[in-house]
């Protein structure tokens, strides 16, 4: 591996591809499986359930978020919090969550308590997809 001393970590590496366990490791450390229930007044319950998969990093390490986006082929990299100077890679599309995110973590599960969060999140997604 070449010397990373002068690498610009705000940019993705162009010739290297993340391996699946690296992605899982990023999520174990800086990721999350979020669920929001919003009162919208729409539908039979008036509630909308939103799922979000995300990984956050300080802006000076934004490049890795773009590598994760390239790895999954979906989602976006956006500002997470201006006051903490963080960016996030996130996926909110149910089809991308079903076809890309969940299959990844079924094969390459988190090694921390994020595993429990993923299983709870996956149960909510299953209920939503059975409507």
C-alpha cells in the first residue's frame, strides 16, 4: 500500500474498492439504522414510517463516504450537521434498502450492538413491505 501521508481524505480513492467487511466496520463505528415515525395525516393511520441507513464522518474524511456510495451504487453524501462539521452517506429508498443494504448486513453482520439495531430496523422494514 502506498504512503497515505499526503492523501486528500476529502476525496475518494480512485483505484481501490472497499471490501464488504470494511463497510460493516464503518457502520459498526460511525453508522446507524434509523427509523422515524412521522404524523402526516396520510393513509389509514395518519402516520408515515421512514427508514434511513447512514454513516457519518467529519468533513475532512468525506472521501470514504463517497467510496461507500460507490460500493452500494445508491444513496447520497450530504451535510449532516454544520455545527459539528460532519457529512453523512445515507440511503432512504426502500427499494435500495431492500435490495442492497439489508442483503449486505445479512451476509456481513455488525460485530457490535449495531447488530441488534439492524435486526430491529429489519423487522420494521418487513412489516412495511407486507402492507
